[in-house]
C-alpha cells in the first residue's frame, strides 16, 4: 500500500512576495485553528456522552469506548498545537502560558495525558481479570475500566480557550499585515475555522 500523502494545495496567483509570505503563515496557523476546533468539538462530545446514564451490556461497553476515544482524540488535537510537523506552526507553551499563568499546570497535565495515556496507554485505563476456579474448568472474565478526569474538564476547557485566543490574535495580526500589503480588507470566508472565536 502506498504511503498517505497530503493533498496538493490549490494553485493561486501571486499577490507579491510579501503577501505570499503572509498567506503561507496564515496556512500554517490555519492548522492550529483546525486543531483547536477539533479539540472543542471532540471534548463537547466526550462531556455529553460522559454525563449520560450508563447503559448495561454491549451497548454500554461501546459507549464507554466512544467516550474514551473522544477524550483521547480531544487531548491529541490539543497537543498537536504544541508539536512539530512539516508545514505548520508549533506553539511555544511558554508564550501561551507564561510564568505565573494560572493554567500552566493544566497545560502540563494535558501534555502528560497525551504522552502517557493517549500515546502509550498508561495510567487512566486498565484491564483486569476476575477468575473463577471451578472443579471442572477455569472461567475468567475481562473488565475494561478507565478513569475519565471529569474533575479537570473545566480547567481543560479554560486551557483550550487560552490556546484559541492566542492563535486568533496571531491570525488577526497576519490578516492585518496582509491587508496592509495588498491595500484592501482581508476576511476569512471559511467559517469552520473562524466562527468559534469570532462569534
């Protein structure tokens, strides 16, 4: 199977070297906007599912895995904002959460969850076996449990909001630079990237 490769960006006409350089920066910061939006949406779904009454049987197991998957994906999308990758900007956590920032520890916790729980499956979930040693056979049952850190949801949302505001400020500054470079107003028509922070 051939490796996956990103789609080629559409060709666009040059607006001049300064404007073209700013557009490249907007593309790079657009990834971060998308990750913030993805994390918001996944986290909302996780919260909604986690607050529902538990369902017994296989449906309950399926729902538990769905909540766990949404939480892991939300944390992963958040962490992507602070990870290096070709073609996108990496946020410096010291600029988003400077010394003394009340959410700096929350950010560190989120990154720990990404590194330990999401990437390496350590800590928040476990599989345990119950064993029934009968005279004619041994019967065991596996039980999957995971701890969803619901007590931290509010601080997680607040940290995500800080990242969102930081990214929006940078994108707005690039839009203003682009507007100056081309001599006319600039606006984002892609509401999926802009609506969360601007409405």
